[in-house]
C-alpha cells in the first residue's frame, strides 16, 4: 500500500513538545503546530514504521481553542509549542501530559533494574514516606532519597 504524502486528519490531543496526535491510513501521526480539535490537511514529512511526522498544509476547520499566536516568530524559532491555543487549552493540555506521566510512572514503580547488563543488575524497591517523598531501598538495605517531590 502506498502511503499518501498529503492527508486530512483531526487532531485528537496535544503531546509533550506541542505535537498534535492524529490517526489515519493505519498511521499514528505527530503534527507540528496543531491544536486539539483542528481538522487539517497535513504533509507527511517522515515515516518510521507506523509512525509519521507531519506539517500542516491547510487548516480545513480550526479548533475552537485555536488562536492567532501573539509572537511574530511563532513556528519559525521553535521556542514555543502552545501559542496556537487559548491559555485555558494550554493549561488543559499540560495537565493531561502530567496526568499521563504520573499514570506511566505509577505503572513503572516497584522494581527497577540498574546496570549495563543482566549480570550487573541490582534490584531496587521504592517506598513512600508520610511526606510522600520517594525513598529508594537498594539491595544492601540502605535507604536514599530518590526524589524530594512527588506529583499526586
């Protein structure tokens, strides 16, 4: 099957780095400078397996949260990833990223293996103290502070 170079997609949400997430033609697309809810025609710039990176060619139907970026260099300098959205939408997208990161972290918490190969691995356990700091207990039984803060 030939993958199209231009495709119409709806942006589902914003990911870390400000990339819009969309799915079409069996691909997961990461779209630069998109807003959640945008219907856009994109040009596929690069494909790796079932993942494609794309640029907006045309905004077919702008999202209700899309705004004109206040910076005249937006999209050119690469310093801002969220100016194309209202401030409320920026906060919502960032909160979703944090929530997803916390869910992944909670999933991965427990047993960690450190070292260059299986023979060098040291098993570590993590526990929470009353102040919710994360303490690492290594295989020697020594306790050290892994993080001084923990997201809820």
